[in-house]
C-alpha cells in the first residue's frame, strides 16, 4: 500500500506512461485485506487499530481535502464510492471512514476559511483521523462562557470514531441562550475522556461509545460560528452528506452480503430434495430470489449515483447554493436512503433462503450483515424520510433542513 510520501516519490520518478493507483483502486486493495479478518473482528468488537492505521498510511483520509491544502482533491462521488467499497467487506470501517469526511465537511460548512484551511492542511500533513462527539439530540453537554473562552462540561453518546482520533467535533448547549454550539478540538485535550463502552449487536468496531467533558477549555477560534450550523442552504448540506454516507454504507453492506451469499450458494448449497434441478444454480426458487435481489440492488445503485451527482453539483455551488437546489438534493438522498434501507434489510435477511441451513454456522457469521445494517438503519427512523417524501409527492413541500434531513 502506498503512503503519501511514497506517492510523492512515484510522481517524481515514474515514467510518464505510468499512472498512479486511483483512490478506488487503493480502497479495493485495503478492503481485500480487511475482508480476511472482518468476521472475527466483528465478533471481538473494539477498535480496529491496525485497519485504521492502514487507512492513515494510504492517504485516503484527505480524499475530500482540496489539493491546494495538501489533500487529494476528490469529489464526493469518489469519496462515497470508497465508503461503499469498504462497506462491502467491513461496514464498521466504512462508518468511521465516512465520518472522517463528514467531520471535515462540518468544519468546511460551518466555519471561516481561516479556520478550516489550517485544519485541512494539518489533517493532510499528519494523517489525522477525526471523530464525532456532536449528536445534537444528546443535550447533556453544556457550554459556559468564560473570559475569552468557553467551558464544555457533560456527556455525549454515539461518539463514532472518537477513540484513536486526533480531532473531535463536539457540541453543547449554551447555558445562557440554549443555542447549540459546535467546536473542533484536539481529542487529547485535558478534560476529555472517551469510554470503551460500545457493545451493540452491530457496527461493533465503530467505537460509538460515550465521551465525557470535564471543564474542557474551548477557544473562541475553535467554535464553528460563521456561518454556523444550518445557517445557509450551503451549510445545510451537512446533514445531507451524513444521510448519503449512510446510504452508501447500506448499499455496500447489501452488495457485500449478496456476493458472500452467491459464493456460498454456488460452492456449498444443495438443491432441496423436491427440486427438479440437479444443481443449485438451476433451482427455480433460488433463481427467483437472486433475480429479486438483483432488481433491488440495481435500483438502489441508480438512485445512489443520481444523489451523489446532485451532491457534487450542490457542493460546487458553494455559498451561492439556493434553497430549491438544496431541496431537490434532499429529496434525491431521502429516496435513495429509503430504497437502500428496504432493499438491504430484505436481502440480508433472505440470503439464508438461498444458502440453506448450513450457512447459519456461527463461524461464517453471515448474520453480521443484517446486524450491521439493522443497527445503522436505526440511526434515524426511515418512516420520517417516507413522510418527507410524501409531503413532496402530494403537497410539493420540500424537506425542512434539520440535523437529520
């Protein structure tokens, strides 16, 4: 695997007819390695330190950072495709990798250039991982104004990727105004404690446990106040990016489970004794299931590609982005997310109908796909996405921007 430094050497010394590996090619090489231990690590839980370090060395942490700031200068479609590539074999890795770019988008959208540009440059130079301690629905962290700085105190849950990170996006409620304040702070800052208390049925290596803030000093220039959260149509892209990251994770899990099921069906499964087929690949019911799986996946792929294309167009508008374009993007992402949720859960459950009883052996851990997808799809209720789409379909009302839409 190439690192940033080795890529620089290649650029200088490689003959002109040679091309460097693309981000997706690098991701596929990494994913092949992750796949070898994914099932075992899913059972173990905890922090996938070796895998996170491999991503650090690959240079992919700076995918969305502009080249002028030392990054790879890729678009969102490429970045999201890398998330999806990881999700096919390891959805926990895909989750923390996706959140890396969500956190970078957060500082880009909510703060001034003199804030986000140095953070981008340091991230690219030092290969920083960013973790999440925002969670706007968890209001237990409060912010007290001091003389020239702010004090964060309280707890946060669902802090994905916080362990083994160098920077955190944290939020709290201003004690005086009740306003949500968001800051970018070093993870190692005095007063920040991260608990190893994530033990859920799925996404077991996302380190989505809790964080405690004990009188943490936050400087004024670490607060993301200008333009601030959800203040403009452009700033309102942040929740849409989050939703599309989830959608790519869902699709990646579904694609990965499909491929595992297909391999098992062809190599291990046998026709039912009443089947007219001599080989499992000719069984009419098995073929019908795979046909339905394929239709579902192809539909989600088309919706996801359309949404990612619209996201790049909106991102490139910058502060000139309007409400209508942002609303169109929100509808496209919500549609893709609903389809990915339904198709993925159906496929990850029904795959056992084409693999048979022996595929439930614990060593295979084929159930991890459903567990991971079911856990992640509960992040925010898909019913409310359907309601938003219904409001548009019937009343032509665009989704109202929130931290989840």
